[in-house]
C-alpha cells in the first residue's frame, strides 16, 4: 500500500500583485524598476502549500478562491523562484499549467514583512526536505555514518599522577584516633563545687557514728504523730547455726565496723 501524501499549508498572504515582465536582456538578474509597478496585471491572494517534497505557489481569487496560476517549486533557491536585484519585495516565479506550458511572471508585496514570510516559508520547507533525505540515506547505509574513535593515536600518551591519588586515598581512609581510657568505662568528672553525697538511713534505723550506734528518729506524719519504721528482727537459732562458722571466722559485725565510715548496721 502506497503512503498517502497530504497537502499542508505553509504560508498565506491576503494581497499580492502580478506583473508582466520583459525578457531578461543580461545574466545579471531581473530588475523590478523595469516593470510597470503602478499597473499590476492581477491582484489577489497568495498561498504556499506543500505535498511531499514539492512546494506550490498558488495565486487565488480573494473571495471565491479560484486558482489563477500555480508555480510548482522543487528547489529553492532555483529557477522556479528568483529574487530581483533592486528590491526585497519583488520576485520572479515560473508558473505552469497542466499541459506542460511555462511562463515567467513577476509578483510583489506591498509590505516587506509579507515578502520576508514568503521567503522564509520556502527556506524552511526545503531545509526539512534536505534533512529527510539525509535520514533516509543513513537508514539505508548505517555503517557509512561517522564513527566515534576513542582510541589513542600514534605517539599519543596519557599521564597520571599516582602519588597524589595515593595521598588522597590514605587521608580519606585513615580512621580517627580515639583517646585511650584507663578502664572499660570512662566516667565523667563531678560537677564543680559538688559535695560528696552520704547515705542517709531511713527513720528508726541505727547509724554507726564514731564507733557507737545511734537510733534515728521517726519522721513526723501530717497529723503530728510519729511513724515508726519496722525494726530488724534478731536472727533465729536456725539462722545462727547456718552462719555460725562464718561469724566465727570473720568475727562480729560490730568489731569490723570502722568508725566514721557512714555505713548502716542491720
């Protein structure tokens, strides 16, 4: 199945003038000053269309859209469209009919912006045609395209500074030295001005002070009465038998208690 070609519109200008031009006497080009610019042969609308790779310059009636003349353009710049040598608003185009007859006529725009758009529309179209041709050639012969050569040329060398690289790696990989501690756990020093805390026994217990046992007073309750803490019961005979050997070898508790140590005897 053949690919269907669609006709696209490239440019439309509402007003264009057509002139009869005299034969070109020299090869220097056409001159618009030699035309009768104040007496155009026809005036109407210009429309540029494209179908495939060929562009068509169509001169149509403003109201009815009837085709007055058509100029197929297969190359630009070329003989189908030529600029005059003395103005940027006038061109010479080669029109054709369906029977193979050709003629050269002059066209002109009243505004330079319209003439600029006419010229740019043709340039963009044939730039696109050139890109399509290059893409088609590359698709048919992919091996003929330019290849990227990353190899070393004859006599080409490369220099690497290994010393600086090793220094940077050593500096980045060296672990930070940790301060040595005297024991398994490091203890923080006490805050400045702090006092050593002493153990205070609960009320009702005995505290050894200066080698003698002191009975602490009970803490008053909210109602004014004193609350007595439970006293330690004396060891029973069974308990004394169990710890008898230990007490004989170690001595009595009161004899081992040093004065001023601040420990509580139970």
